[in-house]
C-alpha cells in the first residue's frame, strides 16, 4: 500500500460539510436536537464538528512539517505566521462583512466599533500558529508533554479563578473578565445573553491541544505506515482518550463553549475513532463509496468553501424582496435565501424542523456543486 491517505481527505471534507450543515438551518428556532449545540455542559454531534476540524488541521500539519524542517527555520516561520495572519484577517473581515446594513430604507456602513474580533477562523489561525511553533521546536514528545500541562493547568485555573460556587458556569467562568479586558465589550460575542465569547482568548489554549493531538496522530500514521498494528494502537488510544474525557467530565464538565480539558480528550478520542474507521474502510478494505467522493470534494477547498458559506448569505441579505404587509400596514421584506426557506422548504411539513433541515441540505448541495466544479477544473484555493 502507498503512503497516500484518501481517508484523511474524506475526514476533512466531511467535517467541512457538517460545519455548513449546522451553521445554515432554515430557522434557528426549528432544529433537530443532534444539530444543535449543547446549551452549556454536554456534547451533541454538532459539538464535535469544530474540534474535528482543528484535529484535521493538526493532522495536515504533520504531513507538511518534514518539508518545513528541510526548508529551514526562516522558511517555516514566514510560512506559518503568514498563513495564520491571512486566516485571522479573513475571519475578522468576515465578521465585518458585508460592510453595509439596512437602517430603515437606507443602506449605511457597518461600524467597526461593534465588530466581533474573535470567531471560528480566528481561533483556527491562532491554534495553527501556536501548535506549529510547539511541534517544530519541541518535537512530538515535547509537544505531548506541553499538551498535558495545558490541559491540567487550564482545569486548575478555571477551578481556582472562577466563581467559587460555580466556576464552570456561564456567569462564573474565569475567562470572561479576561476576554473583556483584552478584546473589549463592544467587540465580544453577546449571543449567550451576556458578554461571553465561545471563541475567546481565554479558552484558546486547550483548543491548541486539539491541533497538537491531530498532529501527533498524523505523525504516528506517517511513521508507522498502513499496518494493522498502527490501526490497532490508534483504536486503543481512541478508547482511552474518550473514556478518560468521559470520566474527567465528573470533575471538569465536558463543555465546548469554554473548551474544557475533558472536552478536548473526549472529542479527540472520537476523532481518532472516526479516522480509524475511515482508514480501515478506505485504505484496508479499499472501499470507494460515492458518499466518500462527496465529502472528498469539500476537502479540496475547505477554507474557501467555509468562507463562501459565511459570506454569501450576508451579501444576499442586502437584497430585499417585498414580502407581506405587517398588521400595522408596514411593508416587510425578505432576503432571497429567506424566501427559499419560507416558500419552498417550510411548507413541506407541519413539523418545521423538516423544512429547516431541507433548507440546510439544499445549501450543502449548492456549495458542493461549487466545490465539485473547482475540483474538476483543478482549482485549489489555499493560503
């Protein structure tokens, strides 16, 4: 067997597809429970998407790190800092986009004063940067040690600096005052009812460990090759991490929004288990099902597709289609995507969750078509 891992491409592409699915329901008020994030503690299938993506980032890093080492430290630093800066900037601009908004019947500029600083891409950029620096200088063994220290230290910090009665609660989390001080009230996420950023700086260190775990797994796969021994040991590691995270949950609850240490272990274990299953089916059993090709296409241009999925709805929201009149006689408007949900997807069922899911699936197919065309033309947009 050769050293090319089609299973890794499928894993990455499936993660991108699921990110689009969970981020684009027809209505946020009508979602099936597995497609919602846990309200606070706990972990739903949706809560696996982001850590799986960070794991995939680390996995990909393990395959390019040898080239970085061969090219020298100067090349490595220039490459990772440039890439991180570009991804962070794209995320920041995405939060600010489309730079215009409706105010009554007029389009006005969207003020920078209220733009959220952090976000998914910003966290990816920071995690990639720090994880790359750690694994470059500390090698795998050192990176493993640092990862363990981060997880334990974060637990102690949350416990000691959080509110004594409820250190792991939304209101008692130690990191919120820190993020407010560094980022500022106007630039922090407020979707939880209070100023709190689920992608804030305070919870980023443990997310960095997610990238390191992906790197270590990728490094192991690359070194051991496609053998059953490699697969067996990864399966054992997956069970051990998942079980440890589950047990740690009793002391340090599994929680995506503050990215707890137990959450890192639990989701890393599940990511490894998923990867083991894909490697077995694809690399060992040589299965090439159509659904694998579907996800593989997403994995060819993951950053571009993710950014497009975030930008396009914001741009289309500037287009207003006349809808119905309000009871007060005021003309109401709807966006093109809102029209698709309201008049095509929503009427299909009395259970509004079905229409909301149908809309999300249509959106996935739309972006898949774009990714498919790019792949057919051998166009791969990378930073």
